[in-house]
C-alpha cells in the first residue's frame, strides 16, 4: 500500500475481504508430495485456530 500511496481505509471493503482470504499454492507442476505439504500446513493452522 505504501508503494502506491493508498491506505486501508481508502478501500475498506477490499481491505476487509483481503484480511480474510487464503490463497493456496496449487499449480499444475505440483507433485503428490507438494500437495501433501499444503494439506498438512492448512491442517496445522486450522488446528491452532479452531475453537476448543
């Protein structure tokens, strides 16, 4: 945001949405090991932040 001079409150809706998005690294060149690493990473994060 500093690069272009915008502030989060210039675009509040986009900022709120951006704070809640998750982009997963999924590309055609990924093999089974890569996919498993992504799955395991997501499971670890969800496990840490899931309600008890």
